[in-house]
C-alpha cells in the first residue's frame, strides 16, 4: 500500500478543535514535533507506575499494518500493547502486538467465541475496538453487528470486570464494488452511541470514539477502505484523548483464571 507523507498539523486541521491534541512521546521518524502546548491543551502523558495493557481489536485496519498504533505508542509512555498478533513494519521500532485479524467480521468473532482465548492469552486492562467494516461489506444488519458487539463486551468483562472499553464509530467506506457501503457505515455509526450508553457501567465504562467524521476516503485511503499515512495520523489523533483517559487510571486486574472448556467453532 502506497503512503503519502502528510504533516500532523495538516491532518489535524480537518478535525474538531477539541480533538487537536498534543501527542506525548518523542515524534516518530517523519512526523514533525507538535506545537507548544496552549491553554486548554492536555499536558504530555505521564507514564503510569504499572504499565497498562492495551489490546487493539479489529481487522486489517488495525493489524495490516495498523501504523496508527505505532504513532499512539510513541506518545503514550508506560502503555504495553498486547495481542496474539505480531508487529508489522511501520518505519520505526514500536510495541506492535495487536489483535487485528484481516478480513474478520465482528459477527463471526462473536459467534465463534474467538475473543475469550485472545483475552486469556494477553490479559488487557483496556480494549480499543474498531470492528464492523467487514460486516458492513458483507451486508450484515446493524442489529446483528450490535448484538455481536454486546457479546464481545460481555466476554471482555468476563476476563476483567473492570475492563475499560473504547469502541470506534468506524471509518467511512467507498470501495469499488460496494456502492451501498457508505450508507451502511453511516447507519451503524449512528446506532453505536445509544448501544454503548445502554451497556456502560461505572466500573467498566464504554467510550465511543468518532473515527468517521473528518476522514476522507479520497485522500486518506488508497482504496476507499484502508488508511494511508495521512489516514493513520488522523486515526491516532482521534484515539488519543480517549486512550489517554483510559490508561491514566491504574489497572485493576482480577485474579487470572482459565476459561473452562474449549471454544466452540
């Protein structure tokens, strides 16, 4: 996938002012340093005393190569990205473990009970989920996708009752051969906030992260679906405030227990 270099400032101009935040480790190669902090700008991230374990859960947008994760890691000291998938090349060394499985549908991940084994292998404190793109492509109903999300949330909380969960309103889509995908994405994203509010608890909050608005499939992807370099930067900027808030709380890890029985499917 070809990637064009684009300054972070240019990408941030397309985002609401509240999301134009300063990202915190040293800049990645090729990424200019952020401007000096202004009044109201969050201070640089402070490393937590205990590394917070973060699982990035998704499909190829997350894992192939998912260089937005590398940009986040460079700016969040003390975060330990976890997953059963290894890092892909992003031009610089980073903690690239993840749970991004190319081609996977949320409905299939839930139905096949894949997530519990991934959770038991990695024990995350935070899950950040961008799933649903392949469901939309396969024309799965919104209700079925949200039912799958509900199953995944229950599995996360079975692993850790105090799991902090970030759920993306997914990137827009305009691929060749799927003229209805854009409309289907909009319908799913419109339903996500109400779904999240119905399941969020004080002990295990669900934060909705808007990855949809301000993302341009014409300039931020090579194919109408997968992010290029400019798209990766926009994705990182959108995740950052919610992820920073989630990792700023010390992890509350339950006693680790094995999940009884083999997974179905």
